[in-house]
C-alpha cells in the first residue's frame, strides 16, 4: 500500500510539472501569435509553443487519470499513454534548445535560463524513465519516440541553419548605391556643383536604413613629373591602402591632402526601403572657383533587414561621450515576444556610430574625409536604460575585432547592407 501511495504521489508530481510547463507554453505562444508585423521566426515559434502546450496539457490530464489506484487492474500501475512519453520527450528537446540559447547569450539572466533548462531536461528524463520502463516499452512506442526525435531534431537543425547560414547569406547586401557629380554653372565667385545619389533595395526583402553619410571633398594637385618605372608603380600595390582612390600613381601630378567641403545625411534615419523601388537625392553645392582642382563625392549607408523591429515610438538618441569624438546613436528595438524576453532578455538595442575623426591627424578633432556609419547589436539585457559608454565603445573596438575569439567587440551583422559609392570630377 505504501508503494502505491508513493507511485501516485510521483504521478501527480509529474502531472503538475507537465501542466505548469504546458500552460506556460500556451500563454507565451498565444501572446506571441497575437503580435503584429513580426518575423517568420516569432510566428513559427508561437505555433510550436502552442502545439507543445496542448501536448503537455493532454499528457498531464492522462497522468491525472492514471493516478487513480482504484482503476489499476490487480493493483498494478498500467502503462502510460503514448502522449505522456511524447510530452516528456518534447520537453527534453525544448530544454536542450533553451540550454544552448542561454549559454549563447551574455545577458545577466543566463544563469537562471540555464538552470531552468537543466530542470526541464532532468525532470523530463526522469519521467521517461519512470513511465517508459522495460515492462511498459512496446515497439510502437519506441518507433513513435524515434519519429518524434527525428522531427524535433530536424526542426531544430533547420532553425539553426536558417538563422545562422541562410539569413546572413541571403538577407543582406541588398542595397545598390551610386553617385554622380556635374557642374551646373557659375554663381558669382562660386561654381555650382550638383550631386546625385541613387539608392535602391535590390534584394527580395525590405530593409531599414539606420544611417547614411556623404562627404564632398576638394583637393589641389601640383605638377610632379615621375616616370612610370616598375618600382614607382609597384609601391602603390605592395601594401594595404586605406584610401585607394586618393593614394594612386599619376605620372604628371600629385594630389595634396583634401579638405572636407560639405557633409551630411542623404537618407532619413529609419527609412523603410521596399524591394525594387529606386530613390535618389539631389544635392547642390557652391564651391569657390579656382581654389580646388579636384572634387570627390563619397556616399555610404548602413541598412538592416526590415524584420528587425525598430522602435517607431521613440526616436534614436545621439550622444558624444567625453573623451570620444565619434557620434553614437541608440535605437531601441520593440521586440514584444515573451519567449525572447524569457530566454534572451527584455531590453534590446542597436547602437549606431558615425566615424568622423581622422585618427592619423595630429589634432584628434579633425574631420576625416572618408566618413562612415555602421551599427552593432549589443546583447539583450533585463535592465532598463540604454547601453553604457563602455559597452558602446567595446562593440566597436578595433583591437577586440582583430583578436580571434575576443568577446569584447562584435562584428557587423551578417545580414546588414553597407554599400559605398564614390565619384570625382575635375574643375
């Protein structure tokens, strides 16, 4: 009699475990399924969570029916229904997924996530052992478990491949950028210069423009006759060139350091670009006549997939930190998925940086001709507030990026688009 009471208590405990996990999965899945304008991953995940919750709730109900000793033939516990073993097996798979997801994030809640994942795995394996003993294992159950395992593993492998292989290689580099310069006429002591920057999303998915920058520079050239010898030309190819358009061999002239004549943005921050829809921006500049002999226009933008939920309620905040001459922008991501909140963290940001300073110049506040805008995604956190100065600077740390295995800096998103365009004109 004591053994029967112990078995009933264990059955009820496993039923409570499945019911709690199943109810949580249903609530989170229904919430995420009700969200508007979310990516395929959130939608598919919510459907799987609802299906998991229904399976676990059904298994919990079957365990409650099983926990009635009066219905046991000859006082012996009958075998559990197949749905019970399936529920424990699926919970193991979910626990493994949450375990690796928790280990792969640097949010402050990862110890709790890992602990919960371990509990799910251990308790589910105990349930499989308790209800799947040798006396209760049949060939159909083993076959069904194998099929479920293959299905679960296939879904997990597909999701991993889609997020880490397909999306980075197909979702990004989808914006085409071009620039032109031409002279429209004269106005007093100035030449009227018109610049046109064309941009178009040439991919199959829409993108968000996080930032854009253009610079118009002017330079003078001096007569400098040098023969086209093997040594003189080879010197321009035997080392890494930071600015290959400016550092180049010319037989009759040499270009002096250029000056920044104009700079700005040519696309609105957060503009949504649809596929195959071309856009352009015309810019007019007044350049002092006879002061510059060569004009150069550079344009660059940084875009991310349209599936990223950039906040439309709060605009980005731009700041300059003490001791740092770059411009940082903090844009909040409105990811309302409860599953993402529970596993990865609630607060998500994208940090945009405008690289404006010529670090090689003796005066650190000198603006660099080749300006650039780029972005990084810090790890999600549960704490409110934007990332700190130390966090933002570590995201863009060149030293950390060049160090293999470094965790201080993050590379640019694999599915981002960062096109450049250059053109020049002689006056």
